C-alpha cells in the first residue's frame, strides 16, 4: 500500500471511530446522480456509467449495514428520467431489475417506492419474482425509488385517501374535514416509516429535484461534487460526521 493509501485508511478509521459517539441517521436518503457525466469524462458509454453506478449502490448499502443504519431510500429512476431516449431506458430497466435482485440476494429487505404502473410490465414481473425470494432476517430495509416523483407521490396519496374516505360513505364536506397531515402521511409510499434524517446528493447538484418532498420537511442535506460512481466510503463518513455535528431544531 502506498503512502496515500495508508493515509486514506488511517483517516477512514479515525472517522469511523469518531462516529461511535453519535446517533447516526435512522433513515438515510440518497440521490445517486452523475452516472452519465462520469461515463463521458471516462470516455465510456452511458450504459457503462449506469452499470458502475449500480455496483456502487450495492457497495453503499454494505457500508450502511456495517454502520447499523436500518433504512435507506435510493432514488434510481425518477418520473423525469422516463423521458430519456428509449435505448437508454431499455438498458436502465435491465440494470435496475438486476440491481434489485442483487440487493435481495444480499439479504436486504426491498420495498418499492414509486408508481409501478409507469414501468414496463416485464420489469414489474421481474421485480415481483425477485421479491418472492425468501431472504434471511434483514437488518437493513432498502426503499428502491423507481418511477418516482415527489409531486406524483403526494397526488397519489391524496387520491388514495379520498377514495378510502368516499368508500366509507362520507360526503364531500366530511371528506375535506378528514384530510390532515397525518392522514396524508398514512397514504404515502413510505407509510409506516420514519422520515429521512439525512439526504445525500452526489455530482455537485444542490437541489432535491422532487425527492421525498413531503418527508424531507425536517431533513438535513449533504451535497458533494463527486459523481456517484466515484463515491467512496470516506465520503459517506464525512456526510455522517457533518450531520452529527449539526443542531437539529425542527423550526423551534
């Protein structure tokens, strides 16, 4: 190991040790951005960039499991992404399906987050088949956000809530009175889960782009310049250290 590699390992161990004194996020969101730009700068194809990015997701999840972070939401495909060229989408569908299969094979509990109806039938069937596999008891739940948009999630939640209330025989005024923050939250894709404590976005972009719009009202954000395929464990540790040093006042 060269001197740079040794210094990296020493710094990584020091950060890991430092985090032992803190409470880490119970729900970590990550926007895996920059696969295409990474591929372009590396002189590789877009598909290659997506495949390297997919492999990084599996590595990232192993880091989270090692740090006892119980819940991670990974945004792999947005509703806006569905407008990309057909040839890129075909490759993405195959890569995402294979990645979900690998996440399940790694023993993690997978929960789909998004509008499944927006995805090809074959992809939905492949994912459903993978989810039928019996996995060992998992310490990590992974929300895989595909066909996901924050505005669409809120609209879907309200529609589902209104249908449920109408099915109870309530009139319009009663339905309106029954709509609340809590009742909408109970119909989100992430129902029953805690809101994200920390959201990480790679590639230098400093915006959420609609990621977990409702749930992120009190989330902390951490942005880094690194493209997703180049994201390292030490980058995760830095994000967690920064999060642990912040004072979360929740508007108070």
